[in-house]
C-alpha cells in the first residue's frame, strides 16, 4: 500500500466521529456504547471494554477469576477498549500500533458488536464468541474488529481477553497454583454471555464459540470441560484443536519445571509451592511476562493442563470414552501451508535447506519426543533429504510441520467426533491473495484467513466508532491493498461462518454454501470443503504423512515408535 493510500485510510478513520451513544443494561449495571450506521441502512451497536471479572491482582493472581461486582447506579463508559493482558509489548504493538501501551493485569474485559434491525427490533440474533490465539502468551480480543462480521453476517460478535503466559497458565501441580486460570477466565466470560447477551439482542441458546490457533485449541477444549456445559451450541476450531500437540501439557510432562525456572530467575524461593507462589504474587506483572523459562516440551512454556477441575483427562482419552459435550455441532479445519509462519528463515543460496540444515531441523523436531532417535530414524526414512534440491527439503520440512501440528490433529478430531455421531464439518482454506505482502513461498500461511473472516478487505464499508478509535488504527486495515477478489473471498468466508452459527440444531445435517450447494458433514467418505477462488467438496486423500501419524500417534510425545520403515509403504498408502 502506498503512503498516500495509507494516509487516506488513516484520515478516514480519524475523521469519522459517531455521536450516537446507546445505553443498555447488564445484570451488574448499565453500559454506554456507540451506534454506527451500516451499509444495509441498519445500525450496529458497539460496546467496548465491558468488565466481566474483578481485577485478577493481589491474592487473585494465579487464582480462578471472580465475577465482577455490580456497579449500579453508575453507567460504565464502554466506548474504549479495556487494557490488554500483560504480555511482551512488541507483540501487541504489531497489531495496535507502536504507540500502544495500555497493558495491565486488570484486563478481563469483553467487547460486543450487536446489529440492530429497525424494522424488527425484537429480533434475537445468533451469537459468535471469539477466543483469540497467540500461543497462550500474547494477543487480545481488542485486536479483532467485529464490525464487518457482525453486520454482514447478522450475528452478534463478542471478543474477549483472558490471562496469558505465566499469569494465565502457571501451575505448581497443586492448589497453590492449579493452572488453567486463562481457561477459567474464558468460562466466566461465556457465563457472562449466557446471562447478559439477551440485553444486546442476542439469543443465549444459540451461541457459537470460535477461535484460531491457541484459540482453536481453547474452544474445542471447552467441549471436554464439565465447567463449560450448556454455555454454547456450536464450536469452530480453526488451525488448532484440543488434540493438537500444542493444545495442552500431557502427562507425564508437567509445568512445574517452568514454574520453578520462572521463580528462580525472579529470585523467589523454591522449597515449597506456597512460598514460591506467594513470592511471585509480589513481583510486577511486567517482570513476570519478560522471563522465559528454559525450553519446555511444548513450543511455549505455559498452556492448559489436566487439573481435575477444568479438564479431567487428556482430550484423546475423553474422546475414546465419549466424555464430551455431545449436543453441539462442530466445524474445524486448517489453512494449506500452516507451518510457513514458524520455520527457520535461514536458507541457502537456492532459497532452501541444504542437507546439513535439513538434518539439524529433523533433530530439533525429534527432540520433542522421549524416543527421539527412533523418531528421527523414521522421519528420515519417510522424508529423506534431497542432496541436489534444497528447495525440496524446504517443502518437505514445511509439510512435516503442517501435517504434525495441524492437518493430522484436525482430521483425527473430525473423524473421532463423526464416529461418535457429533455433527462435524471439515474445511481447508487455500486462497492466496496476490496483494498480501511477503515472500510468495510462504503461500497460505497460518492465521491468514482471519483477514477474511473479520472482513479486513471490507473495513471501510462501515464507519469506525468514535474519534481516533483503535479499531481503525490497527495493522489489519492498512497492510494489503485489497482488491475485488479479496472482498469476494471475505464475503464468502463470512457467509459460511455465520451460516454455521445460525444452524438451529446440533443435528443439522447440511450447511448451505454461498454457491447454493450443500456441504455435508465429515463422515466415512472423509468429505471436506476446500475454500479457494471456488468452493469445492473434496475427499481427503490417504496422504503418506497422515498414514505415518496414524501408525505413530502424533498425540503421544512419549510413544515408542516402530523401528521399521515398513509402515510407510503399505497397501493403504
């Protein structure tokens, strides 16, 4: 995008001042938000920074959240985002601008984007609750502008914050810091939606929770938590799900090592959990989020865990036992080239990996497993390095990571849910915009679909609320020079996702697509939707890599794999 276009967009957002203020009630008190006009001659009510919990500070640090106390008769000003949860400043500034600094432990806020139809003021809208990703240690609900999805999709969109990193997931494996604080924040926010969304015109019995990456893992983990029962009817898990390798710590691995490493670096005693946690409660939050514990088995040191309260067992075991919320509908999927966001950018002169680099990358990948040597042996047999084609080595490694981290877990989840009669749809997003900046070899990279889901190519069709509001100053709007095709893809994406949210029954067997075709749930034919410049229903091929993870469970970090390469060359491949 040229500097001229950038300034035009910026001035457009800065100059629009919406004076229409609206007030609505909640169970705790009234809130004041903005009303903006939409392109369909209706309106959109926007409420930003509504508190749903007491500040998780002092004795509430590392503890379950506490519901926000009533504030009547005061009216809370909900015209600005609340603080984002403590995290590295560099992460949140990428999306909210280099001058952004509103980070604080008092961060448990949510935002509501509610369409209003003047001709049908009593209409109840389906609700979509967004849980953001960020590897459980960065990002915020405030980054995701719900204006376009809410107005075009005719759904109420709720975005929320939850505690991150050590503040959200530190665990000592006992009652002093049981972990999952961030997940419990999400539960409390969902309870708030159940209790209050009717005030905003939403249907509390038609709630879909959706999220991407760590957010996708989060929303599908709620399917397995007894604390979340009855709080939603639909789940959309995008590029991350409950059985993804990064979704949670699985026994025998524990976060206690990370907790002790954190405490040691911050000068806290380690001789008891109680003393260690009490010391950590006195440390400034900004110091805690800066510390990186020594390398853990997961890609990030803090993530959900089996605590016997939010989660009673790992999801793959609960799936086998049928112990999950059965009366929900599920959509899950991935983008085509997930791993290109995470691979090493140290290439050779041909733009790929030479044999030495490729071998070291396989070593690093295999080191996550207890039987790392055997894992390395099988992977080398399955995807041997090319001596003469370093670009092929790059493609092989990208495929390995994409299959292991994303594609295989999502197919496994869809197949398992389908076998247990839970209506489930599977998709793949494979559209690459020629207008998105960056090297083309990255192709359809992790999280790229969020631009289309939240309508970034359509942002300028609806005014931004307020003067100099952050919803218009974020990276989403100013990065690419969107064209007509990008706008069309965004409209299609929004239509599919909002149509899923509008399904009236968990047993609905067909989802109508914008091209008037029907999309059947995933079943023994392994049918899935490919979203590209056209919408195609395809059958998932028996890919060699998927067969590998079938034989050598990708879920099991401590599995004892076969020493043979024969599993890779059977008749079923």
